[in-house]
C-alpha cells in the first residue's frame, strides 16, 4: 500500500489510548504516524508533535478520509459494539489493516459475517483482541504448539491455559464492554446463542467439533498440582484460540481441545481461595444478567477514561501457564509480563506492538477478520519478547 502514514492511533485521548500513543511515540520503529479522535483540542493537548486527524467514530466520511491515508488503524474506542462498526467497515473497504482491544464476542461475530469476505478481497487484516484479551491465550497457544512440534514431533492434542498470579486493575473500557455485552444478551436471544457457543467465532460456528463447555466448577491440574477455577475472560479467549485454529486449517487436528481456567495453589489455603473465587464469579454472573444489579455494579466499577497511576501500572504483573498434552507427555509454557499490569501498561505494549507489526513487518498472511497469531505469528512473538514479555518453555 502506498500511504503517507504507517499507522493512526484512533481514540488517543482516552486513558488507554494515551498509553498506546505514548508507547508508539517511544518506539524505536519511528513510524510515520498520527493521532485521531473527535476532539481536536484534547488531541493537541497531548503534545506529541504528530499529525492530528479529527473524526467521530460514527462519521463514515471522516473515517474514510483517515483509512485511505494510512496502512494501519489502531483503535481503543469502545465499547466496540457501539462505536466500532463504521471504522471496521472503512478499513475493510480501504484495504487498511486494523487492530483493537475488543472482547465482545457477539460484535466480533457480526464483523466476521459482515466484513470477512470483503476484507479478504481488499487485503485488510482486521485483527481483534490485541490486548490482554486475547494475546496471552492466542499467541501463547500458537507458540506452545511450535515447541510441542519441535520437542515431540507432534502438536498437543489438548492445551489448558491457567491464568495465575497477577496484579492490576480492570480497565474501565473492559468494564464498559462487558456491560454492553450483558445488556445485548439480556434483550436478544440470538446474542445469547452466540455467547453460549464455544465455537462462536469459527468460520463455521456450527461445524461438527468436540464439545467444549466453559469451566463452571473447581478442578485440579495434575501436572502443576494446582486447583483450577472458572476464568471470567475464558468466554472470549477460548473462542479466539479456536477461530485461529480453524483459520489455520486445523493443523492440530479437529479433535484439538483448548480450555482456560484460573489457578490457585494446591494447598488448603488454595482450596479456600478457589471456593471463594468460584462463589464470587457465580454472584457476578447472576448480577450481570439483571439490569438493576448490573447498573449498581456499573456505578462502582472504573469508568472509561479512568485508570491507575503510573506507579501502580508499573508495579502490576501477570502470568499464564499453558500445559500442552500429547498422549503421556506434556510441556509447560509460560506467557507473562513482570513489568506491567494486564489492563493498562501491558495491554498498551501488546496493542502497540500489534499495530507496529501490521505497519512495519513483511507479513504474508491473507486479509480477513483474523486473530493475532494468524495475522502476525512469529513476527509479533518476536516483538512481544523484545518489549519485555515472556513467552517461553517453563524452566
């Protein structure tokens, strides 16, 4: 593509958008880039010294003017089900690559149905879930399978991702997206069907594939000797991993199983913790399905545009253990960030590197509504490692 810009950060005045813009500004890639949003004064106040583009998320004419100038649009403007439709459409038509932080399964399904075929024609890579949802899951699974093949000559037939030690706040944008998904599910039966389908994001969401229910109770991981409990974000991440596998042509076999849980220490204290977490998640699920209780939760949760201090973000961290199983053999893989909370600092790294990868690296993947591992694979893995994230076999 011949464009005068490599990438545009859309929504750069939001809390997460500012972090991503700052990350791009400090990048050694030195891209030709710009910031965009609906308020020119706020964009100028950032003082980044790059071009400023003004557009509302629902103004298709203004968005077309942006997407035809740049190779990539990186957006933090959510909930995407409310504010993302026109930008995805504009990128698709312009053949412009796109990445976001979406975690709204029902919206991503709509984007697949509406834009995947056209994006394949124009070459636009539409890459959702480029933050904590779902890069540790998607890239971690892909990277673990490469190690399985290298070590055992075959991929794992089953992978369990255990989200473990972490510190950091949930972002206001994530909360808003979750609330919007719950609202849609409460009034639309088709949305509920999509959310309940473990293969909701597959090219064929009704294909004959193994049952894959989300975890709903306390379990035990024998290889790590840890208790497991349901994980709040599994309903997003597992669908992304399964779409990636399907888009790649099922290289690990149609019987491949991916599951996702939280971990707790394999001790009495760990069991108590597991019981408490499972009960709390059950209560949260109950409240999210009821409008009045959901409204009360929204009042107490972080708002879009709010977030923790730089010091608290820097103190944050996260760790995921992925266990690959093949017959009587297994391999443990670690995805982690020791220097960034999952919702903000680490997510800004992951989204920023995804945008830079789409803009600067010689990728060979086709266009379409895709996933980080399918669109960027090794190139993104290398970038994430250089950015300080861990993706490696457990020592």
